[in-house]
C-alpha cells in the first residue's frame, strides 16, 4: 500500500486545525506530550477519587453530595477512566511519531 514509513508518517504530518504541521518544532511536540500526559493523569486521578468516594459511601451506607448513591460514584469513576484513554493514546502516538521523525533524521 505504502512504499515506506516516510509515506505513512507524512499522512499524519498533514496540517492540523491549529495551523502548524505536526513535528515542525521538537519543543512544541514535547510540550504537547507533557500537556496531554498531565491531562490524562488528572482525569485518571479524578476517576480514582470518584471510586474511593463510591466505596466509602457504600461501606457507610450514606448518600453524599447532593444525594448521589454509590452506583453514581462508580459510574462517574468508569466514565473518567474511559475518558483518560484518549489523551493517553495521543501521547503514545506523538511519542511514536517523534521517534520515527528522529530516526529518519539520523538516517539522512
């Protein structure tokens, strides 16, 4: 289908909505990786917090914070854990493409 990895990566290097082509500047890519990594960690931490609140409210048989039942806390925890997958996948793809770009520069 494609002759080499350069063709495949060039598909991803198409201009993004923001205007900059991906990997034009190594520092901006690294900043983007740090941002999405922190975002994923925050959302996952929020999910663990909701999970802990669900366990605590279930063990104490109480409803907390505007009468949320334990199952509501568990559902919010699941939603946050699933929601943290998208930023993590962005980090993985960015690191992979950054490595391919660096490898191609070394070959040249």
